[in-house]
């Protein structure tokens, strides 16, 4: 087999390895804060609408996050970390991103799905939107 013969490459093997590499990159890319708050993070990712939220809605998101954190013990922010600081951290780490349309969006859909699934393994994840009551 020639090294440049793509016809002989097993597509399933390539896709499997690509998925393994992606998951390993996502695992390695999580901050300690993200690891310690997997249920809260998964719920936050599941709650954000597909098109993101307006930047001026950030105070409402912070309020809803705080309300949910007090209602569900597995959703607690880390000790000493406010909801606003937690959301700022998610932006800094790339879980959320500011778009040109002045919205906070989930930039990588497969990373979002990974965070939701990790949250489900850690504890209950809700898919209610931030506009809903906790």
C-alpha cells in the first residue's frame, strides 16, 4: 500500500480515532473549575438557546444561574465563585463566546454536547432555558 493511497483507508477507523482524539482534547481542555462543576456546566450548556443570548441578557443569566444553584445542590458554583465570575470563566475558557451579533453563543457544538454528557454523568442536567423559572 502506498502512503498516499486514500482509497485503502478504512473510514470507520479514521472516524473512531478522530472521535477519540476530540474527546481527549475536550477532557484536557477543561479547567479545574469546569471539572468541579460538571453538573452546573452541563445544565448551563443545555439551557442556552441554539442562537445564543443577547449580551445585555447576561444579568438575567447570572440571576437564573444563582437561583438554580441554590435550588439544586449539585449545581453549586465553586466556593468563593459568584455566578458572574463563573460565566466570565466559561467565556474565558471558550465554552461561551461573544459573536459579531452581540450575543453569547456556544462556539463548538460537539464541545457543548460533551459538556452536557459529562454533566449528565455527574448529576441531573436540565434543558430548561434561562428564560424559564428554575
